[in-house]
C-alpha cells in the first residue's frame, strides 16, 4: 500500500519566468497549505529598497538561468509553523515557563527552545 503525501502546513516557492516579460507579475509564487487550506502568495521586489536596481538585475539573471534549465522543481520548500514568541510571551500565554539551571547553578533564565 502506498503512503499518500500529506501537504498540510507546507510551502513551496516557484520562480515566475513570466516576470521577465511582465513587470506586474510576481517574481516568486508561493503555494502554502495552512491547516489544510491551500493559499497562494505572489512576491514582488520592493521598489523602495535602497538596492532595488542591483537586486532587480540579480533577479532577472536568476529567472533567466531557471528558465534555461527547464527545471520543474521548486526553488524552496518549507514548513508552516506557529510564529516565534519570546520567553516572556510564552510565560504569559501558558501561565508558567520552564526553568533551567545556568552554569552557576541558579535558575534565573527561562529555558525555551525556538520554534524555528
């Protein structure tokens, strides 16, 4: 029996070679699945960025290379997670934080792990 792929809470990023011919087209397309709901996001280069021209040249070069490669693989893959929260936010949300010992033997720092 083959295992069915579960794409819940995943993301893939595709380049959009159409952006070479159309300045209104997104440079990257993101396909997300958040809690079982499919979403799509178009990403555009921020024209107000101080390095816009240099970045735009790099993106054009990248899109041309990808277009020539004729690859059907996504550029990036990812996982959708809850946003990172500082230890204080976790404490107030849960009521208490785990305490861990520091090198000196005291317990003055909350022990937390980053979500990412």
